[in-house]
């Protein structure tokens, strides 16, 4: 479960990876240890790095900074505990693009579990709804949770658009948007 306490990665030939310049296995062991440490100590950085690479690969906009993402203890979609500091798993935090086309921009991303993100994929709400009714029985409840997530995030997008049209600093729509934003960051049960 928890590899925080595992020994640091070793090179089969040299043990402690001290010969990085000459030995590829040392270098690989060093990098594994380094990335594990980053995942443990700076989970936001890991999440943003992955997103930045994916954005580049897919030619999507990317303009996120550390303060644009919030890392909850539990997946806002499925309620499972998010596990940081470990290699990739269904419980790893993963950055969802609420509107996939818009890319990784502030206000269009939510940290959810890798599992929830894969269930959502590039599916539209109608497809997710249909899977929640006619998909594999063991997964219907999960698809239902994904559909509820997609619906509430769409609602927040609408509220934000209304807020943007009202220039007053604490307009009612802005207050609602802020409230929903805080509310949607973690699992409500
Ligand atoms: Zn070595």
C-alpha cells in the first residue's frame, strides 16, 4: 500500500546509485528515487508536470500555476482517498479538464482520481448517462457518480459566466460561484 518507507531504489551493480555518469542503471535508480521524492513532497508539482506534458502532446492550451489547483484528500467524483507519493494507480490524483477542448486553463480543471478520470475519458454527458443505465452492471454506480460530477461542473461554468457579466466585486453570482467552487473541491458524500 504505502511505499513511502521502502528503501530508495538501488542499482543492481552498484547498490547506492553513485555512478550516474557512467552507469545507466545507477541513473535510472537515482531518477526513480528523485521522482518518488517529488511525488511525496510536492504532489502539486507532479500533477502540473503531467498536465503540462499532456497539453504539449495534444496541442492544448496550458496556463496553470500552483494556486490554480486544489488537491483534496478524497476524489470529488468517487470519494476514494487520493494517494500521492506513489507510482501511478487508480487512486492517484489526476487533473480533469472539465471542458476537454479548452485545455489546462484556470477554472477548467479539477483534481479527481485517475480512476474517475479514465471512466470519464472523452465521453459526453449523454454517453456517461447511458453507461450508468446500460453499461457493465458493476460499473453503473460509478458512471452515475461521473455523470453527477459532469453535471455539477457544467452548472458551475454557467454560474461563472453569469458572474463574469456582473462587474461588481462581490456580485451574487460571484458569491455563488465561490461557494460552489469550494464545495466541489472535495467529496460531498
Ligand atoms: Zn550502477
